[in-house]
C-alpha cells in the first residue's frame, strides 16, 4: 500500500461493508464539507462516519482503525463498495459519474481545479484558491485549539504521520495568537495568500458577469467547490474584505447561501467546537493586539 499514490480511486478495499457509499468526514474539515454538499446535490445516500480531528477536540484520525482507511490520517475518505477514493476533488468527480445531473464542461473542470486545496497550503497558491483560503483558516484554528487540553496535543504530535503538520498545530497551541506576529513564517505566507486569492477572486468575479452559476444557468461541481471556500472565509471573518467591491461575487455568494445543501451540509453541521471557536475569534480580533494587527495587515495588502 505504501507505494500507492493516495489520490483518486484505489483498487483495494479498506473496509468490508454492504454499503455502496461510506464517507469518513469531519464537521469542520473544508474538504469534508465539499463532499457532503456534493452528496446532497447529487441525491446520493451515503453512510456518514464522523471522525474527530484535533480542532474538534479529539484525534480519531490517528487511531489505528482510521489509519487503515487512510494512512495519511486526513479526512475526507470516500469509500465505494469498500474501495477508497482519496482527495476531495477526485471524490466529487467520482460521485458525479453515478448521477450526472450537474452541468459538465471544460469551464467546470477549470474552476473545480482552481478552487481546490492541493498539497500544502503554503505552496502553489497561484494555482489553487483552496490553498490560499487554508492560510486564512489559521486564526480560527488557533481560536478553536485554545479550548483543547494540551495533553491531547502530546498524542497528536507523537502519532501524526505528517511531522510538518503536527509541528504547526503544536505551535498554534503553544504560541496561540503569537503565531501571527510580524516577521513570523505565517505572517510572510499570508502576504502571498492575499495577493493570490485576490487574483483568483478578480478572475471569478469577471467570469460571473451576467451568469447565475459558474457554468451559466446550471449548477455544477465548480459551484460546490467555491461554496465551501466562501463559507470558510465567512467563518474567519474575512468575507467582507475579499468580496468588497466585487458585486458579481457578492450576488453569487447570496445565491449559494439559499441552496438547501448550504444549510443542511454546512450550517447544520456547525458543532459546539466550531461555534466556540468563532465566538473566541470575533472577540480576539478586537481585543488581542497581535491578531488585530494581523487582520489589519490583511486588509491593507
């Protein structure tokens, strides 16, 4: 299994199940949200297995049972008759083949790719808007982690297979909002993320001129992809900044928010850990000098 690239459909089973579709997901995970919305839009029934990650107060993704499902310890993982499909952009494309009711075109493929989260967030931000948005999730990460026992981070740091990610989250816990100080690696990466996300949004705003959805009048996987990005920016208190002056994007986001899938798969999955983190973040933006300067820095770039 180690030699297999963990992307797309795999020709081995990781679970004996009589279910056609099983989704291992997390309520907060950006990519999990995308697959849940896709299942809803395609009207595909799946057994949902919620996996807690450190942000939502546990490390179920590091237990042996889940590592057999995904050795990289990340969610979501979609199973089809027990065979895993890895990476959310691959998962939604795989699902769409089984109920092809959404719009399909080269335009859809282009904007799905451009809105995806691929690899590490600090890389390829000019190609993938999802990588940029992940950087702006960090303030919310830190706010959520403040309420989690330090002892859980010991398990997280020791067991996580990706050392870089484990180290980053340990720093988020230990340094809290100090990770946003001017001159820190995160502060520097943010400059690139702001620049590139503004380019992505300018291009999407132009593309949406006189269009209801990304591919015209019909909803598509591309709209699902960008829906979860907009929602994450709203959670991170940055929607107003990034949408300001982009009238097409504002109207587009308003249309996304009235879809049933937005309510059922995003809003209704807002568990306590997310609510507490959001409330903590709103207060900290105003009261914590370091975080306030960080948000001010974003808005003047």
